[in-house]
C-alpha cells in the first residue's frame, strides 16, 4: 500500500479509509507531513469536519532533545520564500470535533531515544538541525530527494525495511503501541456506531496503524483519496 507518493512534480498523501465487515465504524487515516503547503492543511481540516472523533499525534510537554529533533522542519517553515507552513493544531483541528491524544510525553520520548547506543543518539541530535538548514535552503524540492527523506516522508518499502531497526523502534515503537491501544479501546466501545474516527499522525506511523487495525481488529483499507502535500515551484 502506497502512503506517500513522491514524483518529480509533487508530493501527495493518501487518506485511507478502513472498515470492518459488519461494523459501521470507520477509521480514516491522514498521513501527515509536519511541513507542507497551506492548501494541504486546509484540505485536511475540511475533511476532519466530517469526522466524529480525532485521534491526534503530539508529544506532550517540552524537552531539549525533542526541540532539537523538530528543528528539521521548523527551519524550513520559517523561510517564507519556501511557501510552506509548519503543522499546527489551529490549522487542522475544527472546534466542533472532539480530540484525544494518546501520544507519549516528551520525557518518555527522550527516554526511549536514550536506549540507543550513545553515538547514535548524539548523531541524531546533531543531524536534525543540519537537515533543517538543508531543507530551508533548498526549499520544497528537498522533499523530492529520496536521499533527504525524513521520517515523515518514507516510501512504504523504506518503512518496512526500517521496522526492526533500533532507531525506528526508539522513535516510534512506544508511540505506535499507545496509539493502537487507544484505537482498540475505541473499537471495543463504539464499533457498532456509524461514526468516522480520524487518525492524524505522521506518515512514518501509518504502516503500523494499517497493519495493527488489520491484524488485531479486522479492519481493511477500502478507500483512498490523494491530497497534494506540496508542488515545488
């Protein structure tokens, strides 16, 4: 299943609707990039208005290490000539739809990263700001370069290859587990209700979401809609 499509002309994200036979509940997955065109975020917001519940990614609290990692996309958005925005709740979340956040705290995220070998942890902290500067200077076309793809912009094959890598496990393992537990609770409580549950998480988390809903709860991908994330000038 293709989640993010990268071509020489654009980057697109597949909004995936999953259903289970005999149950009216729908899970609608929005694979996000933390930097994108304003149009992408407005299109996501319009679709979230049609949902009954939003499950939202977002590490809670602050930590120096987490701030260092997010520099990779904050630098890009701050250079106005790039025409991109950083993902923010006020750009995405309609006031009328309830939101839950099963994500980890900043302290928990850093604790997971510190299980990595020390050299790998330090390299990660150094590399994020450097990548941010590269993206800021190159602009949107940096996102079309496979060698510069970041965690939120993987090919499905790359995500599968990295699934057992210590870095991937440290960055997403605990977070994916918390998310799938929350989705399981929603399924147990509301599977017989005709509601749409939006899952708004970075694209790097989506392979685990799709396989978890399929393997544990019997949901299958039934529809997909492509949204344009950005079109380089």
